């Protein structure tokens, strides 16, 4: 049976400085739509970070930057159709998407712009605090349906998931439900309520003591309880923090990417250089994400 439950509504839209009427032009390969505006679309996980980048860059340069969410798949589709300059994605492009791009005479260029941990959250009134990857897989596939099975009270678990077009949904399914096994057919339980945004999951968990959800750790807030996660029951159990993502103890983490239509140039390259530079990476930290690993300096001879 197809899952038809949807919670929340709408798409998050963020704009950079004086980014008012830049949405109509179609981008050209490598550059931006107008030479003085940049269209960005994609991952809802990245939309708040994208807004911070856009506002700071716009204030410094006067270049219009428009950032729209909708999910990683939506951003990649917009890049393929030529309606954005940069796709923000919390997953890698699929082979079929790259093939489609090449059929349109360009090869997407990938840039890792930050790292993220996927936070698993419950209501603060829920006694459950620690879960293994196996327990999370059993919960979200519907094999475990009552909180008492994992240290909570006797109550039916309410499952909240991002919708299928979300890169966060895809990553959670592939790395938690399917444990990285290419031949696995595990799927989310039919009872899972699908949300078009991370914020709606956060809002629902905050007022529902039976709910469990997941999203990029930049959406954490003090109305939620973070679940410590371990690879196995032997531990260690780790919270979704920047330090734990970097040192590898938090087991649900991933890179965050930009994709451009071939080699970037003009304002798009200027924006990319800003994002990858010290000021852009400082904003990554301020938004509760993890700066990208910097290449080691060459050793002197």
C-alpha cells in the first residue's frame, strides 16, 4: 500500500540581499542567469545554511542570490532542466541523472561544501534516549511498533519521515534501513507520515510524545530530545554534534554538495569561492553544520 499521509505544507524560500525579481531568466552553462543573479534550488536540509550564505554574499557584493528548497531531487531536476545555476543536494547525483545531464551536453560538477549529521529526535517526555542502528531500522520499517520495546513507555510509535524526493529520506533509507547493502529492499513502514520539510517534523515531535523523526542536525532545537545512536549495542552511543561527525563516532553522517552545470564561471564561481572559503565555512559552523575537510598543506622538502 502506498503511503499517502502528508504532514505540513509548503516550500521554504530564502532570498539574498535585494533578490527580488531574479527568478525568470534561465541560467547559461557555467555562469548565472543574468550575470548578476544566482538561482539555487534543492535540499531542504541546506536551505537555512544556503540563506545564510546568500545574505552574507549579497551584502558583500550586491549580487542577487535566491535560494529555494523542495528537496535534493527537485534541485537536481532544476539543474537538468536549466532553471537553476546551483543544485544543493544532501545526496550524490544518481547515475541516471548524470547520464541525463550528459545527454544534454554537460557534465555536472560536484563540490562538497559541508558535512552533516542526521539527528534522530523524540519528544523530551519520551524516556527512550539511546538507539542502535538496528533498532532504528526496525522502528522505521515497522518491525518495532511500541516504545516499550526500546526503553520507552507502553505507547504506539508514531513515525515521521521526510518525503521520498528528499535527499535526507534517501540517505536514511540507504544507510539506516538498508545498512548500505545494495541488494536490500527495505522500505519505510506504510504507517510513516511523510513531511515535505524538516521543520514540520521538528514541530510535530515537539508536541507529540509518541513521535520519532529525523532531519539534518541544523534543525535541532531545545523543544526536542536528541537520541544518542550507536552502530551496535556495545556502543559507543553518540549525539549528533559537529565533533562526533568529524571523529566518526556519530554513525549517521554525510557530505552536503553543490552541483553546477559544468565548470562554473562568473558570478557562480565567485559565489562558490566564497562558500568554500574561510567566511563561508565559518557560516557552516554558525548554522550547526560541519565545515568541509580542508586539503592538507603540501609538506616542504
